[in-house]
C-alpha cells in the first residue's frame, strides 16, 4: 500500500487500457453496494497523480444510480485476461450520469491468485435494459442461487469509518460459495492470498458488506447488500468445492436486500465460456 498515492506512471498506463471496474459506495439510505462500470479503453482517465476520472456511472436500475458526490468510494480495476487487479480508494469529488471523479487516497495492486483467466470485451449493444428503479427482494430466488453456486469470481465491498470504502476480488472453483437453505446467507472459505487482510480489517470494525455476482455470457448481474463476519477455526462447508488449503477461515454474509441489476458492461467474445486465455 502506498503512503502517498500516485496513479501516474505505470499504473496510469495500466488503467488506460482497461475496460472493466467495480465501484463500492453507499446509497442514499446508507447501504453499501458494489456496481459494475465499463467502457472502451480510456474510460479510466488519470487527471493527476491523485485524481481519476471514470467515464462511466452506475446505470439505471442499479442501486447506486444517481450517486451523489462528496462520499467515500472504492474502485476495483480488474483485467481477467492478464490476471491483474488494482484497488483505488478515495473520495467521490464529482458525479454525473456519465462520469465520476475520484480523489485517490490509496492505490495498490494485489496478487493474481484466484482470478480466473478470461478474455472479456466491452458490450456494444443488444442486451435488455433493466427497470429504472431496482426491485429489491429479501431472499434469493432459484435463479440467484444458480448464479452464485456456478460462480468462480465475485466482488466483495467493505467499509471503514475513516479510510472509506473498498472493493476486492474473490475467486475459487465453481461451488466455492455456499447458499444456505433459507436463501438469506452465503458462506465461502477464505483462500490464502496476499495476507494483507484489508477486507477482514474492515469487517472487524464495520460489518457492512456488499457482493456482486455476474454471468459474463448472459450479462446477468446480482447485487447484494447486508453484513458479513469472519469465523475463525472453522472448516470449509461440507458441500463446497475445495481445491485450495483449508485455512480455517470462513466468511458468512447475511443478506439484507438483493437486486437483479443492469447487465454487465463486459462479456466473453463468444457465447461459450471456453473463450478463455492462459495465465
């Protein structure tokens, strides 16, 4: 992590070539959500070493649509094809229907572990629009369950009272996220990564959490808000896929609201998931 953030230089060149990012922020009711953002290369524009302009904003139907400025914002910029990700946290200085300006307070990269190698391209046109106002539900549907249990990647949003919001990637074999029988809580094992424990530190102080699941073939998204806790000295759930060492750490997410959000802004270049690249 950088004491003095600087998104110029090599980081600026990385950002300039990306087409996908995920925003972590609170809505007008104070609930934490994570929202997908995307565009052609160049939609992430570095204005200065500490200021980033995102030429995109949460779409209609997203819980963060119409997000006002002057609030914490976390950004995960991820490139599945080369298995690289950068986290940028700061404050939203300006917001419109087409752009966001973020004053950066933290910027750092994470290891490539558990990022599934996948070539993605921006969506041109043709996907159905979502309602202007998201329809919330208090428990998961059968379709929600199917999306979650088939996922090998999702985004976790967390929050800190003084350091702001954060978005981080979580990955594993399909089935590594377990949905309980009530459809109101999710569990996943914490696989060993870079051992920074940023998300864990946030959850220890503020249990607010948000999740984003997506299908890169159909564009379907699932946005969840609620709370999460880390259970220590716990084995993986008996039904979960286990291809990594059992660390004894398990995260439990308690659902407050679920939304089928706008379609993902990126997709596989073919209609099949076999369009993947080597790490």
